[in-house]
């Protein structure tokens, strides 16, 4: 598969809560973002979503210490079983493209780049 990302991605572990963006959405699901860019994220979670599903996400920016959240919307591009190294975080992965570049995440990505 070719790498046609607009923005570089970085490994991280950020807690995320997400719901389907439609009105009949089930209860929020928890997950962990294992890599992140300004354009999207790979979420590991216990709930699989179909490609094309619109998501509303709340990303914990500081490990949940202060409760500071970043809200983003996006669409699931791919999903499936998580890899062996990710399975401790959840059974499934979701590859999500944000609807808009998330420039507000630049500081977090800069910290990831330094590590």
C-alpha cells in the first residue's frame, strides 16, 4: 500500500472517546490513539466500526490529568483486527481521517517528534 499521507504521523498513546456522528449513535466507546497526524489517527478500541462511518471524537490531551480535551470529527477509512503489539489496547483498529486538519494538535505532535 502506498503512503499518500499529507502530514507525517507519530507514535503516541492518547486516550480517545468516540461516538458515531449520527443522531442514533450508541453509547460512547473508549480507545487509544497509537499514532497521530494533523490529518488523522489510528485508534485501537474494543468496538469495530465500518469504513465510511462518521465519528465525533474527544481526545484527552494530557493523559486525562486536567480533563483538557480536543474535539475532532472524522471518517473511518479502514478497520479490522488490531496487530499483536496493539492487542493489549483493544481488539480492533480504526484508521480515521479527520474532516479538517487538526492544527491545534501541533504542540502534541512536536513533543512526539522529540521522543
